[in-house]
C-alpha cells in the first residue's frame, strides 16, 4: 500500500534543504528574527514577480484580508459582497469589522463568484466586492471590474489559493492574480502554493496611498515610533518565513507547473467516466490547482473517501458547508436553497491529492484507486 498525503511538504523541503537550512542558520546566528534583509528582499522579489508596485508582508492571509478592509475606511453597516463557497476567513474579517457580509452564489463551471449574482446583490450600502480565486483559477475579473466601476465599489481579491495564476483581459493584456483589483491578499500557510514554514501573508496594491495606509495599519497604526494615528494591528511576516519564501518564490512557476501536470494526468484518467466531473478552467485564466476538486455524479462520496483511505490515499472536502449555512453566520437573510450551485457543490465535491512531488506511479495509484471504487 502507498501513503499519498494531500500535500508532500517534506519531499519539497528536501529538494531545497541546503539553501533553506543555511538561510535559517544565518538568521539564528544573528538573532535577526523580525524585519531585516530577508523580509525586504522577499518583498521586493515578490513585487517584481507580480509586476506590482507594493507588496506589504503580514502575519497570515486572514490578516491580509482584514487589513485590506481596514485600509479602505469602510464604516460599520457597509456591505461587502463575497462568495458563499470559500474558506471562512473571507467573510470572517468582514463580520469582525462590523461590516455586513453579503453572500452570493458561484459560477457552475468554475466555482468562483458569479458576477451576475454580484450585480443583483448590490444595494446603496455596498462598498466592496471580494472575489476569491478559488482552487487556483481567477474569478471573472473583466466582469467584476466592470460592475465595480459602474457602482463605485472597491475590489479586494482573495488570492490565497491562486498565487502564480495569470489572468488575460478581454483586450489581451495579462496580469498576475492578486494584482487586478484595488488590493490583493494572499496567504503563505504551509500548504498554499507558495507556503512558508509557519504562518505568513501579504497584501498587494498598485495604489501608493493605500499601500502607505496598509503599512501603517499592520504596524499598530504607527507612522512615527510610539505615535499612533490610527487603531492598527500587529501583523508581520518574520524573517525565517521570509527567507523560506524567498527561496521558494524562485520555484513558484515550476511548482505551479507540477500541479498542472498532476491535474492533466487526472483529467485524462477520469475522462473514461461520467461519474467524475473534473475541474474546468475558464478561458481567461490559468489554473495553478491549489486544490484538485472533482464533483461526483451519482457516487457515494463517503464511500469513495473511505475506500481511498483504505488504500492510503488522502482526500478532503472543500467545503462541506457553505458560508450562509454556517452556524456563526446564521442570518435571517439566508436559508437553505438560496444558493443552489454552491449548496450542490458542498454535497458533491471531493478534493484529491495535488502537490509538487508526485511521481507518475503515485498518480496512477490514486487514479486507479478512485476508478476501482467508481466502477465497482
Ligand atoms: C487560506 C485561505 C485564507 C486565509 O489564510 P491564512 O493564512 O490561513 O489566514 C483566506 N482565504 C482563502 C480562500 C484561503 O484559502
């Protein structure tokens, strides 16, 4: 029996071990844990990679989203539209800031926020929209920017799952995911496509004024040391994480390619059955497959997952419950049946392992294990 985890971070580390160990050792021997050259270098390298004027590192992806929203001067009661099919962090920060999360359904092919649903949800109180580039592909940003422009809304991209993906606008110009709206937010959680060895995150913007505001907020609302102009937070990326990220950034495109190769293998392997609906990538975006999520068509999901587990193959459900049906987010505005696409997905999706270290033999093993159950 094989043992195939959702991600293989140890295998990935082993390939860059000498460089990572040397960088960490250097930090230990100088005790330069906070700030310093590794943080600055990574920030600059990421700006260059993304083609954006400002990258502000922070402590995690959730903070990135929270600080982004704080920087826009939104007021309690302002409405922020996002998708009901995402990780909770996206809506959590909206609620924490006493803004009103307005949830909408997703596109049936890409599982990203449905622009038409966004437009329908707009009220005079709407101030911002947060598209999530779910599972590795960009949401329809041409449509979202167009809506935002017409209704004077800020666009904050939740890019935690799609760093490295590229968006092609209708006019043919290209931008990296996270650099398209007013602000982009990402996470460097270890299992993300660009992950560190603890927690980390970053905020991207081409708007220098917003960037300045964001730099102040992540540092206790402080411009001059011990003079606090705003209520801020403490959110920073530490030097060890920045050093790891700096090394891994050089491999990001190669990591994305490795994930795409896994997806291509699965796509072909599952083309023999209609019981597995493989992910569709929209024409305007590349897909960096943060997750490989299939939709089961007439297959017992729990049975499949138990079968895979018995074969040593990990699987997971992203996400079992849509945000509008989460207990903490119970709201008289929403009930079961409101967002049929998203609710259907929650009941039928399963994520298979996808990472940068797969061998062809392992891929065959996963695909065979899935098909064995499907064809039973
Ligand atoms: C991971 C993730 C986040 C939060 O990132 P953390 O670094 O864990 O705080 C936010 N949004 C989405 C879509 C994510 O996948």
